[in-house]
């Protein structure tokens, strides 16, 4: 019998400093794409950490979800 290991290539290990930086970036509304670049991790690594932190209540759910404010903002309405 063989087993399948999902996301075997993912980096599940994070140091405390990077977790804190993730939380700060998340709370500032950055997308997982932007956070991955800033932390020099894959988008999968960041998405999995985001899921972990959300489930544990360590970051809040937000408008735009994983895509953050960068992708979730509505265009400004023009007056006139």
C-alpha cells in the first residue's frame, strides 16, 4: 500500500521572526503573493501559514481574504 503526501515540497518550518513579519504584513493588507516575495518564500508556504494562523485565530479574516487589500479594493467612485 502506498500513500500520497500532499504538498511534500512545502516549507512547514517557520522561525518566530518570520511568523511575526507575516502577521504584520497580513494585518497591513498585503496579498500572499506580496508577502511571499518579502519573506522570500513560495506562495504555497505563505498560503499554508495564512491558513494555519487564521484557523488558530492568530490573524483575523479580512476583506479580500488571501489576496488582501491589494486585490480586494473597490475602485474609487468619481464625483460628478
